[in-house]
C-alpha cells in the first residue's frame, strides 16, 4: 500500500487574512502572529505584499532581526506588469527587497481575467508569468505560483488554464497553487480540475487556495488533498476578504485527526485552540463559539440525556478527545438540563460538596425558574456556582446591597458646537452591608451603570480592599422580548477579571439598572468567595458571628 505524500501548511493570514473587513494588524501584531504560526507547525508563513504598503515592508525588515525557527517566510507579489521590463518592474524589486527565502507570485490563469482585468493578450500574460518566475529563480528564490481564478478559468477555457500552469512550472515554480479566488467552486469541480492537472503535469507539486463564499473552503481544500495536492493555503480562524479563506485551524485538525495526514506534532496540535484564541485577540474579534475543534461550544453538552451518556463514555457524543486540540469539554446547565448536568457541572467547577437527590432536584428547579425570568447560565458559570452555593445551609454572602439611588442629569452646553447641545451626568448612592457594618458611598460615572459600579466598588473597598484588583472586561445587554418596546426585559452579561482569572455573571430584569446590579453583585461576590483571604475569613465568621437579620 503506497504511502500518502506529505502535506505542507501555508498560512496567508498576514496578507490575505488581513484583507478581512474590520481586521487591521499592527506591525507588532504581525510579528507576534508569525512566530505563533511557526510554533504550531505551519510550514510557510506569508508575511504580506511589500510592494503595497509601508507596514508590510517594515514587517519583513523586523523579521530579519527575529527570524522564524522552523517555518519559511514568504513575500507575496504579482507578476510583472504588461509590457514592463522584468528586472525594472516595481513588484519584482519589492519582493526581492523583502529578502525572504520564498516568494509567491500571483498570475492570471483565466483567459477572461486576462482580457477584462489585465487588458492584455493571452500571450503577454504567459510571458509575464514565465519571465517573472524565471527572474526570481535567477536570484535564488523558491517560487510558488498562485494561479488566480484557476477554477473559473479551467471551466471556461481549460487549455489556457493548464497552459498558464505549465508556463510557471517550466520557468521553475516549486508549487503551482490552484486558486478558487471567487470562492464559487463546488467540491466536484475541484476534484475534476485537480485530476486534470495531475494528468497534464504529473511531476508538478500542487497547492490549493480556497475562499469560503459557498461555505466550502475547508471541504474543497481537503478534497484537493485527496485528489493529489500537497500544499494547503488558508488562514487561522478563516479570516479573509468577503466570506474568508479556508480555515486553517479546521484544515489542520481534519488532516491529522480524520485523514491520517500527520502535518504537525501532537504537542503542536494541542496548541491549536490557544493559537486560535491568540489570533482572535490580536484581530480584536470574538472567536466564533461554534468554530469546529477550537470554539467554546465545540465540546459543550446541554441536553440531559447527552450528559448522562458522556459521563459513561465521552465518545457517545464527542467525535474526538477535546484535549487533542487543546480544548475542553463543557457541561451546560439550562432549562433543558437533567440532574446529571447539575452534578457534573458542580464537579467541573471544583465544588466538592455532595448533593442529595432532593438538593440536586431543587437546584435544577431553581435553574429552570431563573431561566424563565430571563437568566441564562451557559455563558455565566460564576452566577451558576453562586446559585448552587446560596441553596446550601449556612452560606453567608460577603455583602448585601440594602439600597441604591441613581440620579441622571442632562445639562445644556453652550460651547458653539451644534453637535453637542447637552452634557449627561450620572451619580449613584449605595448602602451596602458587610457583616455588622454598613457603608454608604456615592460616586459619579459616565452613565448610570458606570456610576453604580463605581459606588459599589468604593463601598466594598473598605471591608475588602482586595476588590481593587477586579476589573470589568466586557458588558453586554440583550433585549429578551423586542416586541415589548421600551418595556422589554433585558439580560446583562458581565465578564470580570482580577488579572489572573476570568469569570462571567448574569442579571435579568425589565430594568436594565437592576439587571446590571445583579450581574455586578455576582461578579464581586464570586471574587470574594473564591479569594483565599475572604474564604478563610468567611469560614471563621460563619462559625462565630450570626448573620445580620
């Protein structure tokens, strides 16, 4: 039985992925991402188009001082312009000036694109490909040829599309990369075209570059590998223009875990989720929770009968072990849960108190009751933990909010600017009980929730100075019943951090201020419950001091 040829990974995040709407990596971001891609086993890292902007040019200069350990750095550019002298062409000079060991050149493989986009002849386009590849080879560069619009071109005029590939191959291109530039190819189209190329150019090494406009970029990339392609281009998290590029995160996991193509080490595969989160953080985009393999929900289980089964054997409702890609199994608690969800979730949270069948059922009913009021604990596990603790005999909360008053003022501004006719001010006054003490504080904020948070923090800092380390990282408001207009119920989700740990809390009410208070209160109570100093003090206090009536 013949062994399958190795598959190499080529990431174009720093060039093609950066063309995604809303993505703008800084120079430092690009350098950090390049090294992270190197660390997870990507073989080629395309750094950008040095002929297009100063940042990409600066990136290649920066990388000379911080070279990659394993991956080969790639500069991207186009073939020479129609009618231009190759050596004097700006694109040729720019990619050579990047001083990378590898250059990827993009050229037209579609007669229609040559005629309409380049406005030149088929013969001149072939000369541009041939002379550009040969010129870079003469300067010692490894050259990859991106055959732009290949699948469209192959469908319209297969002879010319193949001729473009043959020209690049004869000029010395190391890889011929078949590009589904518009993302419109069906999987069957890809398989037929790759087979035709393999027959026409049996000695050539082929690559695949797919866009996701039909939602098939990953499927098409994997189908191309099965048809004989040995390089897969894509982007971590599938970033890219329009609907994005093939998600290289999914490609890596599928190649290794499903198709038996070993492309990275086991240790590198286990870093896949962290790398995906790292890239999302630098892109300032939330990672899709339902992203295959690396999303927060990829191994989340909600239905009670699912949880009952995976406790017996995780393979009942998991297609792989989440540890293999660095992810975690999560048990969700909701109105759809069973009692087993409750037990497993408490164990997952590190709560080791045993629940009787009656207590377990009581907690499940409490969850269902709260969800009927708009609460949701799937993304607010700190609030779920508190919900469980509050049902335990003897639990004493570290503080209670006895009262609050919020005042909003709208003051007229006469500053000559017609766009700012008023100045909004908010002040909150809170009364908080902690043990036998009551703290009354006031604070301003840039809105009612901001003022409430500032006043609460000011009050809690007196008995619990460690609260100063807590920071609100994210605040979201969800309208629950939009048809009710301004009387609609809302759900508030808050993400907090003490610089080391991150936790999420939830509040719900028809009043956004009350919903915010509930979520804020949970955030601070959870921190104090988990904080070692408070936990120790609370254990002593619970034994010695009766709770305030």
